[in-house]
C-alpha cells in the first residue's frame, strides 16, 4: 500500500519548519510524540482539510470532548441497525460448531495419550507407543543414576576414612553430595608434592621470623681501593746518597725518624739526632704523602674487619623454627650461606694480608691483586628472606594454608578413586567413572530425545493459539472461538441500541471505574443519547463529571463508532492527544483499546487500506501504546521499519529510525527536553525541567533531600520541588543566574553525590 503525504505548507500559521521538506510521510501506522504547543492539533487539522473531501477516504479524528459533546452531553448515536436473517446464519454456525467439537475431542485424546497421566487412564485413555518407550528410557536412566549414586556414597566413605592421622576433610557430614560436588576439582599431585602436603598437615602453628638484613658489601669496590693503595710508591723530594735507593734502609731511617725527636741521642749510632737531620729526612720522605698512605691502609683494614664481622653475624637458619615442608629448602639455603661466608672470608683475608704487607714495606710498589671476587652474600640472603616470607605468610594464613593442603590432598585422593579401579574397586562390574558417566549421558540423551519427539508432536497437535487450523487443538479452538463470536454478533444485531452502552460500561468496569455508567435514554424527537449514571446519585449532570471521566467516555464512544462503521472507503483514524488523565487504570484501558485498533485483527482497521495516527504529549503513554519488544519479522524488519515514529522537536518532525533514537523512559525524555530548552535559551523552562529531573532522581533512588543537597541552600532554593509555584512565576532576570551558572550548579548536585557518570551520560551541552 502507498504511503500518505500531508502537505505542511498548508498550515495557517508557521508552526512547522518547511524550509527543507514540506511533505510529511505517513505509513499505515504512525506514532507521534510532541510536547504541548508543538503542533499536534495543527497536524490533525491539516489531515482533515486535505483528505476529508477526498472520496477515497473517510477521516475520523478524536480530539477529546470538544469533538464529541454538544450542549454538555454526548452526541446522540443513531444506530438504526435493521435485523437480519440471523436465524439461518446461527443454525449454520451451530452445525459447524458440532463438527469442530467432535474433531477437537479426537485430537485431545491423541494429545493426552502422548502426554499420559494417571488421571487420563481413569478417562479410558491408553498410553501411546511413544510414551511407553520414553518411560522405559527414563527407567534405564534412573537406574544408572542410582548406580552412580551408590558409587558416590562409597567414595565419600573412602575420603572420610582415608587415614586416622591425616583428615582429608573436617566435615563430619562429608557425604555423596560433597564428593560429587568436588569431582570437577579432582587433580593428582606428584609423590613428592603429596609427601610435602602431608608434612604441612602435620605442622602446628609457628611464630613469625624476622627477615635478615642485607650486608650491602661491595667487594669489587673494596678490591679496587686496596689495589690503589698497594700500588702507590713514595717519592723522595731530595737525594740522600746514604740511602742507596734501598727500601730497607729507607724503612730503617723512617722508623728512626718516628721514634726520635731532634736533640735526642740515636739509639743505633749514639750520635745526636739534630734538627737539621730531621728536616732533611722530612724532605726526603714527604711526610704528608706517607701519612696519607698509612691512613688509607688503616681505613681499609677497618673496613675489611667490619665486613668480616658483619659476614660472621649472618647466621644459619634454625630448622626447628620453620614449617616442616620447608626443611629441604632451608638445608639448601644454609649450605649456600656457609659456602658464601667461606669464600668471602678467604677473599677478605687476602686483602688484609696485602695491606699489612704494604704497611711493613711502604716504600715498595706491590703487585696488583688478582683474586676472584666472591658473589655478595646478599644474593643468598634474598633467598633466605623469601623462605622467611613464605614461612611468615604461612603463619599469617595458617588455617587457610592448612585447608588448602587438606583440599589438595583430598582432590588427589578423589582423582585416584575416579581413575584407579584396582586401588578402589567399587564393584566387579564397575568400569571406571569416566566410562560410567559417559554411559549415563548416553541414557540421558536417549531419554531426552524421546521426550523431545513427544513434545514436538504434542506441540504440533496443540497448534498455535489464535491461528485457525482444522488439524490442531488450538486451531480448532480458534475456529470455534470465531464461530461463537460470529454467533454473538448475529445475536447482537437482533438487540436494541443499549448494546453499545453496555459495551462501554463493561470496558469502564473492567478498567476499574465502578461509579461511572452510561445509560441510554430517549429525548425529544426520539433521538437516543447516552446520559451519565452514578450508582450513588443516579443521573449526573455532565458538568459534574470530571474532564478525565468525560475524556475516557468520549474515547470509548469514538471507538464504538469506529466499530460500527461498515464502508468501503479507506479510513484515516487520528487520535489527537487522547490521554489527559494520569490515572493508571484509565491509561491502561485507553492503551489496550488503541492497540486493538491498529493490530489489524479487527473490522476497524486494515493496514492494507487504512491509516492510523496516534499523537501524544505523554512519554509513558507514547512508550506503551506502540508495539512492544524488539522483534523482527521474517524479512528482518523491526517496528521502526514497518511503522512511522516521529518526535516533534524545534518545529521539525524528527523520524525515529531505531530503538536507540527512541525514548527509553519518561526520565530520559526529561533530559532530552532539558538539552533542547538549554540550547534555545529558555532559561525559566530550563530551571523547571532541572527541578523535575532532581525530583524524579531522588525519589527513584530513595535519597533524602537533606543528604542530596548537603547544606547547599542556594541549590535547594532553586531546584527543590517545594519551590515549584514560586519558580513558575520567575522571569529570567529575577532568577539571577545565567544558564551556564545554572548548568554548573545542576552538575554539582550530581557530581558531589557521586553520580558524575550518570550526569555525563545525559547532558549534551
């Protein structure tokens, strides 16, 4: 069917933007959302103007009470239906109903034979062959389940009674279910690991151990410093022939100089050690250089002795202080400590010897030491500390570690029970868990296949609800249902005009309105109209009926008129903002009736010929009146492909092409409205919408107002819903804030309460 076009350029006032496109495309089914004042009524008028005079179309527009009331009462409805020859038609229907009833009984018996129950047997229905085979398969599957169940009982006992000293489980109630639940965790460990885990379980809790401090010795640097000193050679500033460049004479002279003072008698030659001789020797020996070398030797010797003492203080680990499972590693670490200390001490002794040798023969230039520099003992200390850390961590988590060891041992034993048939012979016929569980799965699959076959056949026999088919139960029921409706329709045609009133009354009552009822009465000229009847007060004056009550009556009246129309013209059915009430029951009733209209399973609307347009300002109503779900038809088309969805925004018709572009909730619509208002600088409306968002947010999240505003008095004054009436009267100037300041204050409320991501996901400016 071709679409319908509405020429927007025919508008009396510039309500819609027609610069880019002046034609609005309408599909058979259309849903349009627009706030009040966006032009919904203008569009309804344009449709009426352009198609009411077209002989191919009949236009029906619901605009509320204004289009249906005259002189404060509902328009009179002249039904004028003539009685038809209903009796013949009813007899034909009754004969067909009898045949369909007999067919239904046969199909129902076959259906129950497939899904046999004891109560069906009492009705004389026998089991089908398929059902009997399924029973046998189920019995075989159940027997295998019992067989495996006994194996689980046996296995749980093996775990409980494994060893008196080593408890694989601390649960006194470790049973078949416990074992079965742990099968996925079953895992073997090596023999060495198994013994280690047993040692762990045998340990009691131990004290934590302090870590070793590192020596931080630098042996390479020390060796270089020693070589620097022993390589140094004292140079004389003057020449003394008596020295003959002899190192022993130089050392002897230096010793004499150190033990004598000028004026004293030389202990060797008996002559006086004169001031002049002292000065000559000072010049010869360069006292400052000599002193510097001696000080370096002393410093290095002290440094070496410190290294020796610090190395000595690195003691071996006490095995008894550690947990048993660490014993091998402790012995290995102690061996490494011992060897490292030995190498270091040998190295340091060599350095000491060279330094002492240099001190005795300070004038000689010694050879460079060529010794192997040992690895730092800190490397071994790192390993030791890792052991200590493991010990301490085990102490910190002793119970957890014990539980872990116990679990690993148990999982190992479970693995053996499952795999080692010789060690754990459950029964002579037992072929191992893997084989038996696979056999169980095969039996289960056989049973499920038979069950599936039966269900598929039963489903085929049952058929689809509401789809007519003479070979299925639901299909025949649908035919019977249609025939019964046709029978009622024939009976209805023989009734008087109270039928429509009764239909409306039934819908009102079903919608939860017990105090609103239509009553047919005759007025002047025998014109029949509906009056409002109240169970308490009788006939009510139309002025005493609320707008919401009038609207739902007018709506149901309009629907009733549509249902009574019988013509060949194409219908254009327009609902211009039908929902004016916030009452949930009223909304539900109206949504249900509208969905009945456009679902193409009635005489009112045919999507191949007619057009349906529903316009609303109510987001909740818009979301619920449209087709629900995200299903696709056989061609992969969604409801957005099959129908038109428009949102009137900034004078343009924004076409919604998919679910992501559509509203999800009325709360989301508030944010969309806020972004549009903000963009167009409608400051007062921006503030009002911000307040509605805050009100909805704190109510939905159950946040107390005082907690949300957190002493933000200025924010409370602006955004609190209690200020609604006052804020509505404010002008942009009297608000005293720019839109940027308002948006920042609005953002602060969400950010300070920890909802920054929520704010950012909705704010678009």
